[in-house]
């Protein structure tokens, strides 16, 4: 496994739990496919190569590479990258998967598309982290390249933060096939804009439980546009869904496509 230098262990601390275990993640997200076509088209129209930050198990990097595009996927969780490499297999040259921290990285090359998908930008837990990540991303873009983000709208996410334990999701255990059920509760702090998901996994084959916590920072399109501008990026286009619909106050998804070139219009 190849590790990039530059980050630190503080990001790993947040993903060192069963939610970010590669095989478990893939079982849980097996039916989450509605965004793949959008990202494949974004990669095709920008001409590659593609850098996916927080690439996870390659859910998006792998189908993009299947279209003959050179892809590099970076993720801080070794278990996610292990799973991505397993799925790619030994015979394929791309994607290249690397363990690294998206907040600070240096690959020594430039890309046609740098992307952070599936609300992974929410792992940037402060303005400082976001700025550092966006500045690193900008440094890795071709002059005509695109930096793109999709992230859930805060209003949609925080509406369910009522601190009550509820059944959340279930899936078949990747090794045993037995059902894994997950309940959780969600809390939100408006001051820090941090949303905390506490989850309790029950492994039905033996009743064992395991706990996982996911901390996400909420970003509106305006928050992101301001930070992107400070990192030398300009928001060129926005969408409110993966079919290219407009971004409105009711959109549940926010998609921002940026170019190099400093503060632009706000979305
Ligand atoms: C919701 S998953 C998305 C994975 C993948 N992009 C997808 O669409 O399925 C978020 C990913 O962000 C990764 N992550 C969190 N903090 C990170 C950091 N500082 N640098 C790189 N990856 C990070 C996690 O390990 C996890 O794989």
C-alpha cells in the first residue's frame, strides 16, 4: 500500500471504525449508484486524468477508469484503500490508489478533474482544513482543469438531528452473510456546524455490538464558494441534482464546478 506524506493521524482518528471498514462500507452502499453517471460524464468532458480525493473503496474511481481515463484515488483510511485495490485487481494499471490526507498532499502532477464526491468534503472539520485541502487541490489542477464537489445540503441533513435513537440501515455481513443492523442518533451544533452521528452496529449472528461515530461539518454552497475563492478557485457552475437540475433552496444536493481563477460569482 502506498502512503502519501503530508497529513497527520488526526484525520485517521475520525475514520478508524466499522463505518469506514472497506468491505462493510461496500455492503452498506451497494445500492448507492445514482451519482456514478454524473461523475463519469464530468471526467469524460474534462478529459482526465482524474484525482479523486476521499476516494474510499473506489465506488466512483473504478467506473470512471473503466472508460479509459487515468484515475488516482486518495483516501486516509487504509481499510478503504485496501478494498479499492482488491476490487481493481492486480492486472489493471488504473486507478492508482494511495493512502493520504486530502488536507495536505503533493503528487507532483496536474489533473483535468479534481473531485470530492459523496459529501466527503464534510470531513473537513474547520475552515482551516477546508482551505488547506482546496489550496492543495488547486495546485494539482491543469490550468484549464475543474475542481468539483458534491455535498448534501445542510438543511436536509440537520433536519434529522433530533438526538433520538432510530433504526438507520442494515446489510449482509461481508464475510458471514448474516444481517448487520445499525441504529443511530444524530445531533447538531449550529455554533461549530458539526453534525455527529453515533451508530450502534449489531451483528445478528452472535448479538455482538460495535460503536462508530461519524462527525461531519455542514457546508452551504455559499460557505464553500467563499472558501474556494480564498484558495484561488472560482465557482463556474452549480447543480442541484445529478441530472443537471438547478441548485435551489430546496435542493438536497449541492454540486459545485470550479475553475482556477480566484473569487467568482456566488452560487
Ligand atoms: C462518504 S465516504 C466517500 C467515499 C467515496 N468517495 C464514495 O463516493 O463512495 C468518505 C471518505 O472520506 C475519507 N476521508 C475522511 N477524511 C479524509 C481525509 N482527511 N483525507 C482523505 N480521505 C478522508 C474516508 O476515509 C471515507 O473513505
